[in-house]
C-alpha cells in the first residue's frame, strides 16, 4: 500500500495524501468517507495486481470506518 500511496501528490488536496509513511495518521469516519472517493483514481495508478489488491484492502477498511459512527482508522508509520 505504501508504494501506491507514494504515487499521490505530496501535500495534495486528497485525504489519502495526508498519510505519513514515517508517522502515524488517523482518519475518523468523516475523513474515511471522503477518502473513499479517492479510491477510483488510486486504482488507476496501480501498476500490478499486488498494488490493486492493496488498494482494494484499503477501500474495505475505509468503508468499515466510514460506516461505523465514532470509529477511526489508524495508519501506523515506521
């Protein structure tokens, strides 16, 4: 997933560009809902099946977070 997220523009306007590979990043359910809208564009940037699988896994996590009030999704960096 890190390889795919690296393809996003640094400091971009999308929520997924907020994910810091070296620090921890937290999304609440509203941010997860917004980030879900970025999945189709991210899928178009996938170079192979493993990247596509990682983005599909990310989409599932974002959907679960977005549909659960009070939840959050943590991205744990290095």
